[in-house]
């Protein structure tokens, strides 16, 4: 069927289509097959008319005329926040148990060097908990221009830091140009994060190695 969008609530993500035969048909943004931009009042659309459980008209497979259909990998563009999986909870258990063993060992022996060896699993678990994950979807909608964009290293890094309002490269560059101080902060935070991770890994390795050697020497002697 053909029609024209008569009402659209962008903040809610739904609206109504006035079909060519005079009917008012509800549609949700999730039913769009063209996602290069958000719908607007007055857009001419092609859609399939169905009814919901309450026998109300509902549009599916809504395509805005003049726009190319979005490829399958771009159909889902909602940015879902980073969540923990079963492996993360396993690491948390390991971390807590390791810390508990360190505390108990220290209270029994009063020797921090001998007790610290039991903290190595906690350090490893802590590092793995901070590992970079990848979003379930391959793409997202730019917060500013609403363009569908594939994830890259920049947006994946931002998503891992807890951001769900992501921008395409063009809007991101424009934002940095208008906020030069933020660009310096952004660059320093990236380098600082990498340096901090490297320092932690090197420190953990050196301290763990020293503790193991010291414990072996005391055991042999």
C-alpha cells in the first residue's frame, strides 16, 4: 500500500500513516526498512497493512520512498549498554576468592610476601574484567544525524567506556572541531588508558615473579 506520514513523534518512535484509501495506520520505527534517516511528517511511504491483537491497523515493512533500503546488517541499530556475561561473573568470583585467600594467609602467617602470591589470580581476573568487548550489533544510529554507521575502533572503545550516545565519524570530527579542549582530553584519556594498562601488567608480572622466587628460596632453604 501507499500513503503519507501524517503524524510522527520522534521522541516516542512511532506515528501514523494516512493511506491512499483514507485509512489511518499506526507504525513504529522498528518497522522501517529504510534507516538512512528518521521519518518526517509528509514522507511518502510504501508499506504492508496488518492488524494487531486488538484488531487495530498496523503498518509493517515501511519504506520511505526515495531512500534506499538498509542492508540486513544495519537493521538493528539501537545502542545497548555493555553488560556482564557468565565469564565476567566467574572472574568476579575468582577475584573475591583470591582476595579472601590473601587476607586469610596474611592473618595466619603475618608475611605479606608469602601471602601476595595468592593474589595473582585476583590481578589476572581484574585485567580480564577490563578487557574490550564488542557490541552485539554491527551498526548504530548516529545520535546527531541519525545516519546508520558501522562500529569502528573509536565507537567500540566509547561503548566499552559506557557511552550509548554514539556519533558517526563526520559528526564526531565536527564535534571535536567545535570543542578543541575536548579533543585534547579525548587524546590524553586514550593514551593514559593504554599506559595505565601496560604499567599494571608489567608491575603485576614483576611483583608476581619476585614473590614466586622469594617463596621458592624460603621453601628450599
